[in-house]
C-alpha cells in the first residue's frame, strides 16, 4: 500500500491520524510512518484498514483490473 493512498482515504473522511488510530486500534505513530512510506504494512493492519474503510483489500491498495478483467 502506498502511503499517499492511506492519507487520501483518511483525509476524504475528515479524520486526523489520532482519530483513525482511535477507530482502528492502529497506533498513531504507525499510521504516520505508513503515510510517509517509512514502514511497510502487514496483512493484519491492511485488513483492519479495509474493514474500517469498508472496501476490499484490492481497492484499499489501489489494485486495478486490466481490460481482460484480471488483476
């Protein structure tokens, strides 16, 4: 996941890093590091974020289908 993607989703919902922390249980320093591409994100954290933002993991990470409908 690109850090800019997380930052974009957070800001679209009008959340601060601390508010996202409170709603997901992901530490604020970890969210900051992810947004600044200073930390890789694990599957458990990706799932928490996908659940919070109510989207699939593919949508969360910005994965797009090709013309043939495959990833």
